[in-house]
C-alpha cells in the first residue's frame, strides 16, 4: 500500500459525524428497518425463477409485529418522559421552597436613596436611609425572628430581626410597628410603616445590617445577595418570596 505523503490533502478533513438518534427512537427505526428489509427481500424473491407466492398472512403478521414493537417502545418512552417530568416538578418545588427561605428583597416598593453607610458628622452612620412618605408600609428584607420591637432611643420606633445565621437587620424611625417580639417573619412581609421618630430628619426608613455583631454596609451586603438598593432591583426570587409571605 502506498504511503500517503504529508503534502497530499487529507480527504477526511472537515467531515462531520452524523448525530446518533436517541436510543428509543433508534430502536424504533431499527425495528422498522428490519421489518421493511424483510418485505423488500420477499418482493425481490418474486423476480427469481421458481419463485413461490408469498403468503398474505405472513405479511400481515410481520406488519402487526412491527406495530406492537413500535407501540411498546413509544409507551416506554412516554413513561420515562412522565417520570422525568415528575422529577423536574419535585426539583422545581424544592427550589422554590428553598428560594423563598433564602431570598433577600427590597424593603420598600418606592423610595429615594438619601444617605449611605459611613462616617457622618464625625460619627459612623451605621446604615442607609431610604426616604418615603410618612406611613408608607415597609417589608422585611429576609426571613427571621423579631428580637426587638418598640421605642429604642435614637432609632425611635424600631424593629430588629435576627436571621438563622445570626445576622441582625434593624429597621428604624418607624411611625408604627406591625409585628410583635418573638414573631417569625418572611421576606416580603409588611412589618412597619415609615416615620420620623427618634433622631431623624425627615420621614425615612433607616436600615442597618449587623454581621456577627458588627455593622456592615447594607449596600455591599445586599448586592452579594442579588439586591441592588441604588438601582431598586430585587433578587430573581422576589415573586416566589412574596407568594410565601402572603
């Protein structure tokens, strides 16, 4: 055999493999092809010398066998599809439940961002301020347990909610609080109304986040969890959490 020179073009370069059909469909195709080949062979035999007449019952039996095999494979495929559908539904329900438990949301539907986290007038402003009309309902940004509610010095009427991981969220300067100490709340649940109590200059919601007892910038904290305070964007699971809270 002559050895191909390196300068010769590769005749096989650039060819694509024909994709293999799914196993179940492949079985149906093979079964049909096998039956079809038998019919063709019988038809070809009729052109040979000393050929014998083909029994119609044999052809009918072959056709029936082909139909039975095809239906059996289709039924199996349908059962597998139904099973996969049930698994997907269970996974979706689990994901929705988990999303509602872990999601973070905006505390207000509409507001104006007026002050950020940082040093102000020589002191640490340990949270952010979101201005809104007096009496505007505000919501819990995450699920947790109410550990403090009521008048709290410079915070005015405030609410503290502790999450399962120990993180604490403080909602301050409320006109009115709508939850009791010890209550379990969900993300998106209305817990109070915007006000101007305590050390406050104008009606707004003061929001603080404490991680391991230390104040943390709420903007950064929430961005890491899919919520953008400045762009007023909630996480992708906002709708799921709202349904759970209602």
